[in-house]
C-alpha cells in the first residue's frame, strides 16, 4: 500500500494538464492517494512510531521532552519532537534565539491598527482600546510563532517517508480549517482588518507548502485578495530558499524573514537568547 501511495504522490507532483482526459487522470491519482493514505493510517500504529522518535531525540540530547498535550494526536506530537530537535541543535551550536515583544515593539504594532479600534469604540470607553490592542497583539504573536515553527517542522517531516500518509491527512485537515476560519472572518466585521490580514497571510502559507509537498492546491479556496495571495506566494518562495540551506538556528532566520515580508520587523525582536541571571531578571 505504501508503494501505491508513493506512486500516486509522484503522479500528482508531476501532473500536467495536456488534454480533456487530464482532469479525469488527476482525480484518479487524487483518489488513489487519499485511499492509500487512509488505509495506511488505519493499519499503522503512528503513536508508537512517534514515541520511538521522541525517545531517540531524548537519548540524543540527554534531555526529557516536556509532557505533551497532544498524546492523542500523533502528528501534532511529531511536530513537537521535530521542534524539540531544532531547539537543541540551536543550543548545541550556540545559535539559540528568542522572539521578544518589547514595549517599543508593541507601540510600533499598535500604530498600525489602533485607529481601526478607535472607530468601533465609543469615545467614552477609549480605555478599552488598550485591552483590545494587547489581546490582538498577543493572539497574533502566539499564532505566528507556533504556525511558523510548525511549517518548518512540516517541511522536515516530509523527508520521513513513513510519516507522509499521516502528514497528508493532518495537514490537509488543518489547511481546510484555516479556509473555514478565513471565510468566517470575511463574513463578519473585524475589530482590525489590518490584524486580520496578518492572520490571513500566516494561515494561507501552509497551503502553499501543502501544494508543494502533495500536488494538491487549497489556495483558491481561501478566496483571498490577489495581492495577499501574491504576497504569500513571495513569502513561500523565501521560505523554500531558506529550507534548502537550513542549518542549526535556521528557524530564527525564517521567523525574521516572515516578519520582514509582513512588514512587521519593527513590531517584534528576534535576538540571541539572553540567559537569566540569578541576580538580574530578564526584562524585555
């Protein structure tokens, strides 16, 4: 069944529309890929395989992974393992960084969307703007970091052929979820269209990776403005180039590149990790 999966995948990745029968051929390849992946996932104990990966990583670095909230989701736990490995490779090579949100960063970000919030908040309640601003900034920060690191992990996981059927289903489901989230956002007023567009850019990015890895495109389903699609396509090209030369600490380079593409480089600080002193607490 693994051979059927790989053959269908190769067919999709090399597919060319040449005549009226092309669409039929594509659909056959697509069905074959999905069918094979579902059968493989049903017959494979991926939880055990991921636990083996986790144990090997812990033995390699001599450090225990933190307890996972994703014990019942093998793919999400596999991402954690890959991120654990990346983190410790950065530490071993002296390239550990951190993404910080300083007061200056927050002011720069706030300047980009505060006027949108003020338009929907009564003049008598402008203090609410500060709370809304901090919430939006925090929510985007958490999503941006997690989604970006997961995307890097996804690219690395693809090299593990035995996990591709699992990845196909997990990534496909996640991208479709992002499609639904954006459609829901488009259907109702937003507190800040600026911040919504930041989220939209980050949510569409994995769809480009999914198309690259599996030859299946969900990009059109987002029904996003052409400028956003073009901007995300450019960001993905930058991502690919960085992945081609990826080495220890490369995840921080990619975070910086994504921020630059979003024009948010002055809204966040990516810097070498500052170790806390017993006498001097770290202040961002």
